């Protein structure tokens, strides 16, 4: 995990260097592709769940932002989770 993070940081920031071997770079590439696929699948699953609950993605994001910016809403949501 540490090497993965080192490589990704080096790719994203040209000021950082990595001493990764060719084999490690191949392993990184394979892992990165797998992570990307998992993220895409999770995104699709989340979108299905949102729409299956009669919300649009935009409305879901609006509600999420409101919750993040309002401690009272956070508390109400926490109570709903506990029920």
C-alpha cells in the first residue's frame, strides 16, 4: 500500500520521484485498473440505489450537501440510522 501511494503521488506530482522497479510499476498499473473498475461499479450501484429510492442524482447531492453543512440535519440523520 505504501509503494502504491508513493507511485500514485509521483504520477500526480512531477516534483516527486519514485524508485519503483519495472515490476512494481506493472503491479501498480494492474492494481490501479482494478481499483478504477471497482470504483466505477460502486458508482453505478450508488446511482441505481439513489434512483430506486425516487431521487435524482442532483437532488441526492443537494441533500448530502445540506446535511454536511447543517449539524441539526446531521443529528436527525444519525437518529434515523439508529432506528
